[in-house]
C-alpha cells in the first residue's frame, strides 16, 4: 500500500519506518515539502520513503496515519484537503492533550465528545479508526518488546477501514486476539480518556515501556 | 477495626461481607436506621455486622468505605457529618457516573477535577483515598478470582491513610506489588476516567469479570 503519515515527530517517524519495513511505500506529510525533519527521515528510511505537503501525502496515500499533535489535527486535515482523504481509512493516533496549564496535561475534548469524533464530523467521508494512541511509539510498532501478551483497542464506524487497520496492526506484530474492537467511533471518548492514566502510570513506573493487558 | 460502609448496593454488601470475613466489625450506613436492605444484610452477615444511619456509621467507624452512587456521595457525607469523618481514612470507591442521558453514562465531573477531590474539598479533615472503583465488586474482594496477576491503583494526600487502605486491600488478597500508588488525590481524575473504558470493555468482552494488568 501507499501510506501517508501526517506528522514528523517520534510517532510519525517510528510508524513510517515500520510501515516501510513491512512492505509499504510511505510519504511523510508536513506543512512544507521542504520540512527538514521529513527530509532527514526520508534519507534514513530509503527508497520507499518520500516527503511532501499534507496535501501531497493525502493524495498519495491509500491509507492515512494521523500522528500529529491533537491540537494540530483538524488544521492538518484541512490542509490535506477533504477530497484527498475521502473514502480512505485513517489510523488516528492523536490525543487531545492540552499542555497550556502545565503538566500533567488535561484533555481539550473529553467525556461527551472526542478528538476522533470531531475529526470525523469535519471530514465525514474519511474513515476514521482510533488506534494505538494509548502507548509509546516503540510499543505500537513492536508489541513483542514487552514481556508478555497485552492489548490494544480500535473503534470506528467503517468495518472495512477497521479491517485494514487490524491488518496493519497484525503486520506490526499484534496478535488478532490482542486487538479489541470497542465498537463505533464514540468509544474514542473512552480510549482517549486513558491518556491521563497512562501519564500517571508513566510517573509511577518511571518508564514508558508498558501497556495494559485485560486479565479475565 | 470498626469499619463504616456507606451504601447498601452490591459494592457495599460485598465489601461489608469481606471486611467481616477478614476480621473487622462493620456498620452499614444508610439514610435510615431501619433501611430494609441494610437490615437484611446484617441478618445474613452475622454478629459482627450492624446497621445505622450514615451519621451512626461514621461515628462508629475507624475506617470509612464509600460505596454510594457518585451522584449521592457528597450528600451522604454531609449526612454523616464532617466531625464524624474527620481524621479517618476513607476508601472512596464511588464513580461520577451520569446516567441522565442514557447508556453509556458520561462523567459529571472529569478531566480537570474529580469526585474524590470534590469530596476532599468539602471534607478537608477526612483522609480520602481513591481505590477499587475500576472493577466489579467480586474482583475488589477476591482478586485471585482472575486467571493471573493484575493491578489496582490508589491515590490520596495522606500517607498513613494510604497505608491503611493498602493493608485492607492486601487482606482482601491483593499482593503488595499489584497495588500501584499513583500519587496525590488529583490522580483520581485519571482513575475515575477509566470508567468509560471499563464500560466499553464490558460491552466488548460481555463479562464484568476482568481487570487491567500493567505489562512491562
């Protein structure tokens, strides 16, 4: 697949690298086609990597990975263009973190709404699937880095898009039974609300290398 | 210890029974000393069980367990009386669930505040410790009912109260390393925000008999 990765931070770089490793072609999107971080990533990532504007990347991608800051997400998708994301699955890893009042951050949307739903309302033709936003990037792409099995959650309205995302996660090493489908996109309210706990646990455990497992 | 349990629902009954089983004397508090559910519970629970008003129970208890509905919690503590809860550890199991718009419920306080903090502000001399609110009652008192080790979280301002609560949890079967101290009471914002995810997982897993484990 041709994949667009929005965002040049650690999450975007890590996901981009892994997507290439498992066989995809990746264009990293950013505000400018000459973004230095994107070009440096392309140089490292090799011949299957490229860089462009958000609009370039959205046009190119058959799948879109949103690895931008939550505060930037809606604007990034506006820059990408509604027509360029229409009909495409979007793996939405963003979190609505508000650092404006310091640490720990609060959420700028929560409880009765979510960032994923805001994005879906703005771009009704994109197939938003919330996924992977509740762990550090190194675990997203290498779940086997932890000592035992653990879980991740997806949600979204479009069954086909969820299947695509499930396939991508499995190609990263997630086992089918480790991927819990929490239903429609309103489950993003619950999934995004895990972030404050993730941050507290990060504080208590002194490492980001952990994830949650459901024990029955 | 003499323990006051506020609340006659499943959580209150289950905790009350377990507290007696591990050696404590328990008074179940409710609005009226002749509450039928409380009296029925006393009959079943035996000679170490008693019932009274919230005020009776608060006076009696050296430890208070808040197993009331989140919507009732502040009013219950007002009925119990600030003087009767002053200086005492409070295990706060309540959740700020708002069912007024149907299922799944939203939270009536979240993100930048929590029910535990509201309670602490109203009753500054009580030692509120958030604990056990993120699982079904049967697991609270019998963590070994699940197939493997899993985790629970506590937070609060008073170190002594947290130690008391930790001791109670260990008497229920929680191992020391399964009890994660998330810091001061503001961590309740994160812990209470797990409830929406608990409800989604309950929907996905079709059983309440699960809990979360941190995998490193």
